[in-house]
C-alpha cells in the first residue's frame, strides 16, 4: 500500500486508540504553551492536528484555530475535543489555504509521516500560508529513519514514518524561507525522541 494510504487509513482505524493515549501532559505541551504565549492573537493553523491534543486545544484558548488533517476520523475527534477549532480536510504537501492566510502554525508529529523526500515541499507550503514574520512550531525527526510498524500502539494497524536528522531538517527549513530560532529534543509519551523546532517566516 502506498505511504499516504497507509497513514490515512491507519489513523482512520486507530483514531480512538490514539486519542486514549494522547494527553495534555509532558514537555511537548509545555512547548506548545510557550509558543502560544509568544504568538500575537490571530489565526493559527494546526497542520496534521489529529484529535487536536495538545496543539489545537492549547492554541484555541487565545487564538482562532484551523485544524487540518488527512484523516476524517481524527477530524471527528478534533470536533469533540476542540469545538472552537475549524476542521479542514487536507494534505500537508498541498495545503488548501491561500498565501499568508495564517499568523502562526503548529505541526506536531505529522511531517514525520510524509515521505522525507517531500519534507522540503511541506516546509515550503508552511512558509507560503504564513504571513511574513509568522511563527511556527514544527516537530521533526531527531535521527534519520524510515520504516513501518505493522502493529502500532498494539492495534494491529500498520503505520509509516519517514524523517531526516537535525542538520538536514535545518537545511530544508532554511531553504523553504524560515529562520530557525531554537530547538529542543523531546521524548514523546507515545515513544521516541523528536525535535521541536521554532521557526520564523522570513520577509518582515
Ligand atoms: C501522530 S498524529 C499527530 C496528531 C497531533 N498533531 C498530535 O500531536 O497528537 C499524526 C497526524 O498527522 C496526520 N497526517 C499524516 N500525514 C498527513 C498529511 N500528509 N496531510 C495531513 N495530515 C497528515 C495524521 O492523519 C495524524 O492525524
């Protein structure tokens, strides 16, 4: 099965199991809170929002949030968890928004599901939909890896991941028009170490 179908069908199948394990605890949520506090009020995209925990939920306290995801079932959870967020179906490689539509953007644990040769395209899309000077919080890989797990979260459902290591991620973000401000390694509650990267869209 191609990667996109594996990911979309996989999240449609396990959305309930994923929601049961995704919490508002942990360092990742702290970083979302810090990002939300720094971000002026405005319109924010949660790209690959899943069920909206933690990013949409935290951001919606003070911002107008649009949550976008490939999986209809994940968007169903977003509707329940964060009624204030506007759910939109879409793909990270071809965002269904106009240029400069957002003041900020968060994307947690989503780019890592796109084949890594397309990560530059995803970052270019993030840059396009942000206004100049807009800020983003993006989760990327901490070590290069690509592969599948046939039984993710003990659900019997296959999942696919693909990512580069820190240097390549930084290069791709800069090539897409971002200034890399800071990054932090976070051990995620669902397993694995990932980099939370804060970037600013150049041009202001
Ligand atoms: C690991 S979950 C993360 C969800 C949420 N951001 C969180 O922090 O828990 C990855 C999400 O990214 C979505 N996703 C993966 N590839 C995508 C793509 N190409 N376009 C849009 N969403 C995608 C999946 O459907 C899934 O909901």
